[in-house]
C-alpha cells in the first residue's frame, strides 16, 4: 500500500510541470507582445525552460514506475 502511495506522489510532479510550463508560456507571450523584435531570443529561452520543466515530470513518472515494478 505504501508503495502505491509513494508512486502516486511521485507522479504528481506532472502537475507542477504543467503549471510551470503554462505560466512560462503566458509570460513569454506577454514579452513577445511587448517587444516583438526580441521574439527569437524569448522563444529560445521558453523552449529551454519548458524542456527542463518537462524533464522533472518525466523523472517523477520514472520514479513512480520504478517504485511499482522494482518493489
């Protein structure tokens, strides 16, 4: 029972990643609207930030799977 609870908590990192990516996308859209000439640099930073945020969700998912199948 404890393993399932731990796996569920580990998978909840996807919620944080989703909120973070949504917040970053909104802010980058505002930044591009304010300064369209720097859209290229803003987009590069957005993609890098989203990739790092998504990596945390994937790590949480992998931890959850490892907890279920390795225990």
